[in-house]
């Protein structure tokens, strides 16, 4: 974003309902430091933006005062970039945009996820009494996936296309994964024993036809195992090496999923199957229906993520997963909408209050720290196992090793694919359980996006041009997913209502450079007014005099508050806003 634009464009939000005092608009995070330097030479001291980002020893980046800040000064306003509502509140009269309670308003907008493909946007329904907060969790989940908004203003601010897409993603996930047990679909993996058999309508039936340029997942698995092959060795890796190890492992997982997707995208597939016993080549024709595609991923998850003795992976999509998935989807939607607006030069007012995806990416990632913490916990839990368990495990391990040796003997008969899967299982057995849960959430997300993209391809010709213009298509790879996930866990704020009920989480990139202090000199305050778009914004006020050069800190609240509230955030600091 052009810094000049951030200081000259008036904020729509501020114009609509200004509050006093109005602070100077904050610049884009990435430009904060530079802009403050520039401002020093232009503005009087009182006008100068009062804080800048500085590196502090052992604390990383932090906001410090660029001048004396008086008590009760409004430092800046930030708007949530990504939000996610806790599952019980999804259809309980809380506006998804401004978080206001809208029980008594009659203009709720409901967005059934099963919109016809030709729908031009949203369906406006009449507000109903159902969905009061009192119903929270009481009557179970309704079949309809909805997002409710105070009125069209809130919906428009949120983005109707984003809301629609998020509903569709969620419904896909819940439908596809809920009855996985009843489906009887055989994975291609079970048929195709050639490690690199390529799929496609015109693919010759030989494994040498592979055209992949990226390393095959088997190479990536080998690469990861060569870096570290036990939990303890992983813990010894430097930050750089651990980063590479995680990149490689996630890319291997991506490769395994992509192989399945490429198989589905070509409805008539010719594969070469080499059986263990007679090495005969069989050509099989497969036709994939939507239902079959939908059934593939739960099977894939079972195949890929089973085998870790310690794994406690939920067989169904959990509410926690859905919260994470909604947040990731919202951020991806917002990114696409912003990119479109930037391309068309229509960023609109309020751009200086709003954060952009680049601001989100500038936040601190907690991936490495979280990984190490979880691995240490896993090791600690393992050590606490009773001697009996250990003995049992040793026996199992012995048998496994014997089996492995036996398998090695039979290596010439074993397919390359079986070997790959064995290696993959060995790799995931040394990963923390929490990472496997992340793999699950990622798989669910990719699955939903993939199925939706199949639907879009099938239905888009009948769409109106205006709908196509606004339509969002989501796709994700592991890098994007991790960028979003591990920044969110380190930086999200819990959003609470007046009775301190946790409604959901939101990320305010502008506020992400505030470090924690038990004696904070900055206080955060959510704009509360009902049906006011500003309710999605956060204000940061000084609590007393802050001298030039002094660090500006907020209180992250009771650190233990967040633990257990959300699996994805376990063991992390949760910023709590009242
Ligand atoms: C919201 S971010 C704050 C900005 C962060 N320092 C950065 O460089 O992006 C939260 C992270 O900052 C660090 N942090 C926050 N408060 C701290 C403190 N009082 N002492 C040391 N580190 C702190 C921790 O790494 C924490 O996970």
C-alpha cells in the first residue's frame, strides 16, 4: 500500500460515525517504522504518530513511543482481518461482521450453504426468534449452515461472496466427513502399485510417463528422515534445519494428497497395476462421481494418518477444526477480494484502518516454537508410561522390526508404493500428535476446496457475469495454510461479550507488535455499539504518561485462559479482550 494513500484517504468508517478523539490513521504495518521516520521531519510533536516498531532484546519486535504520550490518548484503531466464531454461536444471533447481538433485529440474513450455483449472491430472509444465545449448544447443530448479519451493511462489509463461500466450505466438510465410515471406496493407492504411475485421460500405461518436476513425495520423505529420524534428533535441529524438516514433511504430505486429486480430476483414468504375485499388468477404467470423490478423503486421512501409536485424532471434524477452517477460509477470501480491488484500483475508504494480507504475513509465526513444545510434551508423556506399557511397546517394536526384516526380504515383491507408505508412517510416528491434527484440518480444507472447485467447473457456465466477477475460488497449499495457521495462534485475540462469554477469535495485525506486560501502559477496547461496523474494530489507548522511547505494552490477559479453549491454540498465549 502506498504510504501517501494511507494518510490522505479518509476512512469511511471514521466518516460514518466519528468518535472523539479521532486518532491519526495508522499506516500499514509493514510501513510503520519508515512512516514514523518520515513523519518526524514533517509533523509537529503532537501530530506525530506516537509509536513505532523497534526490535528489543529477547522480545522481538515491539512498539515504543516516538514522543511523550499523554494519558488517555487514542494510539490507533485496528480492524480485524480474520475472524472466527466459536461453534455454538454460529447461528445464535451474533452478527458475523460486527459481533453485535442481533436477537431483536428482524433483518437477519441467512446464507444457506446449499445455494443454487446460479444464485447471484445472498438470500435475504426474515429474522427469526431462533438463534437466541440461550439456545447455545442446546439443540445440536442445525442442518443449514448459516452466517447471520445485522443487516445488509454488515453483510456488505463482511463480503457476501466470502460469507457464501465460507458456508459452502463448512457444509462440504461436515457432509463429506460425517459419514465416512459408511462409504466403501477403494483408494487408487490400493490399486496402483507403481510408485509414480501417472494418471490422466491420455496417459500411456507405463510408469515412465511421469512428468512431475517437483520432487516426488517419496524423495521428500527420505529427505526428511535423513535430516532427523527420531523425536530426540528433531529437537536437536537448529531453527533453519527444523524449518527445512517441516517444509519437507509438509511437502511430502502435499504430494500424497495431490496424487489423489490428480487421479480424481481425470474422470476416465488408465492406470497400470502391478500385482505382487504375478506382475501382470492390468488396465482399469475408473469413473469418478462426486459422491465417490467426496468419499476419498476420509479414506485418505485414514491411510495417511493412522499408524502413529500415540495419535488421538478425532475421527470426525471437530468444532475446533471448523473454527480454524473458517478463519483460514475467511483470510483467503479476504485476500482474494483485496487483490481484486487493488487490481481494479477500487480499494475503497477505510483502507488505512483495514489490514491487508501482507500485514497478516508480517506477524510473528509460532510454528517452530509450538512444534518443539509439542514434541517435548509428547516425549514427556511417553516417558511417563508405565513399565508394563514400555515392555509391551518393546515387544511390539521387536515384532515390527522382525516384520520389517521379513518385509525387506520380500522387497523385490513389495511395491514401491508400499515402501513409500511404510516410510511415511515411520516419519509421522516421530511427529507430535498436534501436527497430525493440523494435517487433518489441512486435508479437510483441501478436500472441501477441491470438491467446490469441481462444482464450480461444472456449474459456472450458467452463472451470470456479475456473479462470476464476485465469485471466489479457494485453493490452498501447505505453505499458505501454515502461514495463516501459525500466525493466528500467536496473535489472535479472544472476543468476549459483556458477560465475558467467549464468542470467537479475531486477528488484528496492527496490534500484533504489542508485547505483553503485567503492568500494561496500553489498554485495548473493542468498539461495542450494536449494528455499528466499528464494533469489529479495536482501539488502543494509553493508560498513563508514556515517555519517548518507552515500550508500549498491552496485557495478554490470563495466559491460562486460552489453554484448552481451542485445541489449535493450546499452550499458546491468547490475547483476551473485554
Ligand atoms: C503478539 S506477538 C508480539 C510481537 C512480537 N514480539 C514480534 O516480534 O512480532 C507475541 C509474541 O511476542 C513475544 N513476547 C510478547 N511479550 C513478551 C514479553 N513480555 N517478553 C518476551 N517476549 C514477549 C512472544 O514471543 C510472543 O509469542
